[in-house]
């Protein structure tokens, strides 16, 4: 599936983490969009990397990946 501009389709994922910061435990879902590479494994890996960088941008350094699912619209 391609957009009218000829670029790759953007797929939406929700990446779930268990956050452990300052003695608190919480679950967090980070929504991300990644370009469709045609390989679901690479798409999920890209989503996990993007979501973990988003956590890093928020100053969250201690987390455990719980899952990554494609969001259907």
C-alpha cells in the first residue's frame, strides 16, 4: 500500500513497556508510526526502537519491553 506521493505507507504500532523509575512501577503504551518496509519483523523492530527513543527523550531509562502490536484503523 502506497500513499499518493509515492512514499512508503506509515504503519501505526503500540509498544507496551513496564516502566521502573524512582521506585514506581507502571505500564506505559507508546504509539508510534513507522514506514512499511514490507517485512513485519523489521517494521516491529523499527517501532520498538522508535518507542524506546521516545522513552529516552522523556528521561525514562529503566524499562522492560512487554509487547508490540500493529494498530488497525
